């Protein structure tokens, strides 16, 4: 599960996706993505529907979200 702004930024970096592309694919405004990332290590406060939309796009791009005590991301093995 996506939980922090830093985790979101790292996920985008893994798949080389900019904020504008992520926002467009998730059906969100780019300012929403920017605000989420600005949370840094803090827990995201965006609505669950927005977080799920972002997760869907990034998982479709090959990202796997990790939360084994600490939030993280990695590329999914195919």
C-alpha cells in the first residue's frame, strides 16, 4: 500500500514516470500528485480513492509497494 510521499516519488522514479503522466493516467490533477509527494516521509492525507488510482497506475507500470515495517517500493519480477 502506498503510504508516504517519499514512497510515491520513489515509485515514479523506478518506472521513469513524471508527475504529469501519472496524474493524467490516474485521472487526477498534477497538483494532487505534487501535494502528495510534498508530504515527504509523512503519511498521505489524500482520499483513499485518489491513492488507489495512483497505486493502480504505478502497479500497472510494474511497481510493487512494500510495507514490511517500513514503506518501500521495488520493480515487480515478471
